[in-house]
C-alpha cells in the first residue's frame, strides 16, 4: 500500500502493546506528538479506523485487532530473524576446524582456545593433529579452515603469516649444574646426557650439524618423537636437550629449567589460511584472537629466561 512504511507498523504495534501514546512514545524513543501524528497518518493510509479512545486509553477496534494479529505474525518472524542474526554473531552452532602439528595441539592451542570458547560457549572446535608434509598438503587441498605449522614457506593455495617467532631453548632438570648459567653454549653440552628428537626431525638435523661442525660430542642417551616427550624425560632427570620454546614453557613450572642457547636456532609458528574456502567471520575472529593472545607466550618466556 503506497505510503505505508515499516515505521508506521512499529508505531501501530507499540500503541496496541502499550495502550496509550505516552508509553508507546517511550518504547519507540520518540515524542508523543510524533506517535499521534504518524498513527493518524497510518489510519488514513490504510483507510481503517484502528482505535477508539476510551477513558484516556486507545482501545483497538475489531479491525485494529485483526490487523494487529497479522502484524504479530510478522513481528515474531522478525524476532526469529534477529535472533538468528545474533546467533551468527555469537557463533552459536559454529564449527571451526584447525589442522596443526601435534606439538601445537599440546603446547599452544589449549591456552589460546580456552578464552575464545569462554567468550563463545556454543562454538565447536575440531583440532586435527598431523605431521608435515601431510599437514601442508591437507591445507593446500582446502580441507580445513586454518592450520598452524612450523613452515616458513607458503603452501600452494594458501595464505601464510608468522604468528610467533622465537629461538629454540635449552631445557635442564631442576638442580642440574648447568642451570646456574643464564645462557648455554654448544661446548656446555659436551659429554652431557642428551635427549634428542627423531632423526627425521628438521630441528634435530640442524642441531646435529651444528654440534658436528664444532666437533662437540654429546652423550646421546635417548631419542624420542616429540618435544613434549623430550621435556618429560628431562624432568625425570634422564638428560638435557634443546627444544622449541612453547613446549619448554609447558614444563617450566614442573621441574624443568629453561635457559637461552648462545646460538640462535629460529622457531616460527605460521598461521595458514586456505584461499579457496568460503569467507568466514568465525575464522577471521579466531585468527585475530590468536594474534592478540600470542604475546602472552612471549611474556611468559621472557620471565623464565631473565
């Protein structure tokens, strides 16, 4: 009907609900004269007498009540739409899939996910640990919403940004003679019982080459598959090692001492986002959360190293 606007419907609904112009104006955050004027205009536009004034109150006519029933149906539909929109903003029933190296499922994501899920309690996260290079292949194939890797190159079909950059650190059992030093050199590891990652690990290979170039012999007493396992063995007093700082932090208050290593062995956490998955506000929000929260790890690490 020409001339009728959503504002007219809102005013009509408010007047029927409130029963008088003053309360209707308060509901609509406007003035009583405005409500009165627009209500009269609405009646004129629809060609119906919608109200009778009885003892200072506006009483809907039969026609007014019939029209209000139709408005209510539309109103409830609008409420459902608004509720659905609010649910989307709060990521209710939202699902986020994150593929990552196993080390990040153990030593990074638990602390980062907790505050995000506390903020969005109806969110569902799916964490999929996987080793390289299969992890990067999955991300290139657009199988997951995002990924966390140690890679410093960008897998095909993805976008990469550095989330965390630090250096490998020395880990020692509490009370170890070397724990009295602030920074350890390669020579400090000579003849020490050393716990190493597996031979296929890139950091193991880099460290082995560095010690070999300097002619330093460590006593290789154990080889294990993960940095978490290395730190657990260090805590038990099996030996010493050099691992990534995130895993070392997990054990820093539980019998493991962290010290700087005199040679920089860079360790980078990269955030990978597949390019060809649909745009997602949830992915954007979680990515922003990761960037905001990762600084907490740097602060904790510096406290243990200083």
